[in-house]
């Protein structure tokens, strides 16, 4: 079965065509600058990337261009539209309505729309992508896979804020968590890879990418995660502050003469690794280079990042009353040995030790880092959100 996986943003759209039997990526790419001018990146497996500057005023036109590229007689991955058996869509926010993936019926689309105010930047864009696909492929089944769904198993004590309960009742202000598709995929892969019984396991997944979050997965179910109502809570990230004293918002607004939404823009886009380095790069390749050059702010930023990760892991060991395995994943988790080493150094009290030689050699592969005598297994387990969406889609159609 061929599944087209679509991750649609407000001006960009990523896609992959996956053969669900072999789990091979047949073709992938992205549309950028939709509604501005337009750029299509297309890559058939085994061939070079093709980049075409082309007008794409709407998402529908962008998806039509993707379809045209996929069925192109010379470089296409398939012969006709009939070879797309299903489409899996990433949807950012499912609120409390969706605890698992669903087939996208009209009723479901309405329910997703009702979650728009929880993710005003993302959900409307996701819906535009879904509707465009439905118009262009009316007979192909479509599935929605939610970033929040995996975290819906969190108990009240983990998802309720210490706020007036009416805010939860009236506005559904609570912790939701994000990156759920990745946390679900990686926790399952970790159990498989380490020969553990998922249904009898305590796994902590550290999804450390530009956006970063940690989750505590007890017997295959999420019991806590670091992101909240929005992806701003939790870890220090590329450009997001993560946890802070909420009183800072008013304090900075007064000092800098900013509105609340302007301060929030700073917290989302100008903080984290970037902000700590006074506008420096959020990319850990650059941060490591700066550290080598002796840049003190880069050293602080790295330390703040790792310390926060270690504190969250410690708190999730408490949440689950123990831990069997810790998995590092996403761009930083898979590639940055310094982060893994620094985080694990804080966790010596748990009897954790990792093999530094293996750690230094590990980039994006599934690898056990812990030494045989370590009390907790530590591994790098690459995430693959597109494959996870394709699997969910196949399971439902
Ligand atoms: P997102 O999906 O949130 O954009 P990713 O999981 O793709 O994030 O991670 C992107 C980040 O991972 C980059 O900003 C960079 O900090 C880090 N990263 C990716 N590859 C490498 C690498 N080879 N070496 C060091 N850091 C890397």
C-alpha cells in the first residue's frame, strides 16, 4: 500500500510517499513559500533532488504540483494517482477530542476546527492541507494523526495546572503535550530494540530537536510530558524559553514597553539557545563550534540546555517510580554526543553509565550507549514521524 504523508504548515508543506509493506520512502520533498511565490523540492528515492521555482498561490495548487511530480513519466515514483492508496495528515492539536488517529470524515474535520483556538498557527493550516487533498483525491481515504493524541493518557495530576479549575472547565486550559507521534514511535522502537516488554516498562523519551520535549512512558502509555497547553513549556529549546516564572512576562513587558503578545514572541522566537547567546545560532553544530572557540555564552547555553533535560528526566523517574530505559532522539538527541554525555553525567545517581567511545561515534543510528553494568539502559533511537504517520494510516484504512 502506498501512503502519502502530508505535513502542512501555513506557507510550506512536507510530503513523503511511503510503501507501507517495505516501509521504503519512494519519494519525498517539500513545497515552500506557498502563497508568496513558490518552490517545489522533489526527490525520488535514489535520484538527486529536483528544485523547481514555480507559482503556487494556494495549498491546492501546491498539492497538485506534488501529485504531478509523483506521476511524472520520467522521474515520478508512481504511474498514476490510483497508486496512492491513502493519505496520512499530521494534525498538531486534537485537544481532548482525539486520543488516537482517526479517519478524516466531515464530522472529524469539524471537531478539528473546534480545536483551532488551541493551536491558531497550526491547525487551520493542517485543515487547509486536508481539504485541498480531499478535493484533489476525493476517493482516497485520509487519516489524521495528532501531535497531542499520545499524551491523552496523562492523569489529571499531570495535566492540570495549579490554576482556577474553571479555566479548565471553560477553556480547556490544561497540559496537552506535543511531538506525540515521535514519543509514541520512539517508545515502541526502544522497547523492541532493547528486547523489553513494552507493557511492563518504564521508558523516558528525550525528543531533542529544534523544538524539544521529554515524556514518561509507563507500560506503553504516556503519563507525563514536558510541553503544555502550547509547545512553549518545558525544556530550553532552539528559540523557545521553556519553563519560566510567569511573572517575568509582565516584568519584561513593562521594562521593554512591549505588549503581552510581543513578549510571547520573544519567548517563542528569540529565547532558548538563540537568546542565551544574544542572538546566536540555535543550531547545535554552531553552538559546539562556538564552544570550541571559547565563547562563554555558548558554554552557558549548552549547560542550561543539558541541565534542564537532566532535571526533567529526574522528575520523570519520580513520576514512574523508576526507569528502565532512556532514549535520545531527534536532531540533537541523535547527533550531539556532548548533550548525551552531559545529561547522563547528572544521572550517575541512578547507576547510569554510558560508553563514551560509543557515544562519540553515534550519529543517527539505533545504538545502545549504556555500559553492560549500567542500572538503566540508555540508547539513541532515531525518530521517524512520517513512517509513524504512515503506519497509523495503514492501521486505520
Ligand atoms: P525540528 O524537527 O524541530 O526542526 P530536528 O529534530 O530536525 O528539529 O532537529 C534539528 C536540530 O538538530 C538542529 O537545529 C540542530 O541543532 C540539531 N542537529 C541536527 N543535525 C545535527 C548534527 N549533525 N550535529 C549537530 N546537531 C545537529
